[in-house]
């Protein structure tokens, strides 16, 4: 079991991309383009998130990143830290994921937008801490949570959220989901 941080992961991604790109800047551009095309196709109905299971989450990641990474859809086999945040330890990934996706599927109906915002923030934070993939966790989780909300009659207008505020809320959600709950409160409505 290997440990890596952001720099180590950057090197890994350069060595293990499907396009043979050897420049970090070029890889970021290619990944961004590839993801954008897949996300747009998803919006057009080419792929849909119908299963809110661990396999459904992996299938979404595979769909979004299959053109750029050979590990698309596969859980990581290394420890992962970004900045000061240590994500789920690799030896607990599967059991944590099983419990979390069971909880997602056993979630009772929400009685208000406030309750929806609180629960969506909770699940968003927990999926972020799971962080099961080497790359693309945040984007996959965002799309997955939006689909989950829609299935429950809630529209999450993620695009209306200030990016810096969102990133700060995600970083803070490691210890306190209050700001993330507030962002959901401001950006959700009934479908």
C-alpha cells in the first residue's frame, strides 16, 4: 500500500494516462476537455445515473474519465492526502463505501428544503471523505449528488454557487458541514 500526496499523484497521472501526455499543463487541458465532453453528453441523456449504489458511483466515474485514465471507475489502492486532509484509508474504502451507499439508499423522505440541504451536505461531505478514486472525485461526487437530489424531487443549481466559497465549504466540511449546508440551502429548490 503506497502513500501519495498531490505531487506524487501528478507524476502518477502523467505516467498513467491513456493519451501518453507527459506535461502536467497539457494533461490538465486534455482532462478538462474530455470531462467537459462527457459531462455535456450526460446532460443530453447519453448516460444517466440510475443507481445510487457503489457500483453506480463507479460506473459514473468510469463514464466521465474513461477517455483519459485507465483506472476510471476503479477504487484507488493507495493512501490519499490533499493539503492537510487525509481521506479514507485505503484498507477501509470498501467497508466505508458499503455503509455509505446503504445509508444513501435507506434515506427517508425529506420533509423540507432545509432538511434536504442538511442531508445533501452530509452525503456530499461523506462522499468527499471517501475519495475513492485517484482523480475526479469532486466532479463525480457533484454530478452524483445532483442526480440523487433530482431523484428525490430537488433541483441543485450548483452552477449558481461561487467557486471559491464552494471550495472553502468543502475544505471546512471535513470538520463542520455548516457552510456546506448553507450553500445547499441557497442553491436547491423543488423540481
